[in-house]
């Protein structure tokens, strides 16, 4: 574990509920990190107000002000690096990031996705799980790479699918697990128990299972 708290930058695009869960866990000492900044690609979203209320520095890099995805990513990277992050957490950040952003921070960016990866990367995960006749769904926290939702899983939780589920009811059941799942995953990485190495992702010095660790906590 690092002798001092790790510096965490959180990227958001909306309400910031996952951001707030991470920030409060850092403040309570459950994650050995401090939130150095919250950065949004959209101005005046609720998450920015939540962060400000917690006394966290905020910034906006508006993607609509840039001529290309790469130009936006370069500006976003500059803003993030201004805060000297050890870790970056995507918390409802609704932009696909290119190599211009990911490559300099590879192994330090985390994301949470509402499926049991590698199943159902991208959008409409709950509808796709129901249409496939799956018996379980879930959420996965993974390292971010250039491949959409394709980075190595760190931690995931399984959530049963009920016969009468709709995409909305399933989404609500999965959401109840997302905050504690993300907090635990960021804790493991910030504490140095999960590490990205040239030889692969390691957990307590041994290779991390291909599908990540199973979360055994409780939902909210």
C-alpha cells in the first residue's frame, strides 16, 4: 500500500451517483485515496454540483467544443494530468475514449459496466441479457483499454434474472450493487492489491482470474 493516499480523478457525464459513492468512501477512509478532481464532459450536470458540495475541485471539458474525438481526448488528458492522478475512475462517463487518452494512462483507468463482461459490451445490456434468455446478469469493474468495455475485469457481481423481469426492473436490481462494487474495486487497486503489470493483472501477487474476482458484499 502507498504510504500516502492515492490521487483519484473521477470523470462524469451526469448525476454523479457513483462519483459520490467513491468520494464518500475515500473521505471515510474505506478507500486509501483522495479525490483530486471531478471532471465532466458536460457543463452544469448534477454531478458537478454534488462534487462542489463535497469540497472537491471540478472542471469541465465540453466535448461539443472540439472538432474531433481525438482533439477532445487530448484536451481531456491535459486537464486530468493537471491533477497528477494515480487512478482515474469513469463514473457514468458517456464518451468512448481513444488511444490519445487511454495510452498515457493505461493500467490506471477503471470503469464500471452493467453486464458480466465479456458479455454485452456497449449499450442496452439488460435488454440483451433478457432477449438471450440469460438466468443471471450483473456488473463488472474493469481496467480501461482502447477496446470498448474490453479491458481486463477486476471485480464483478452476479445478479439473478427473474422470470417477470423487464429491462427496467433488472437495471434497478443491478444498480443496487454498483456503488458497493465500484468502491471495493477502487479500494483493491488503490491499496495495491490489484495491479496492472506488463505480464498481466495481478491480485496479491498472483495472476487475477480472467473473469475477475467475485464480489461478495451486500447491495445498497
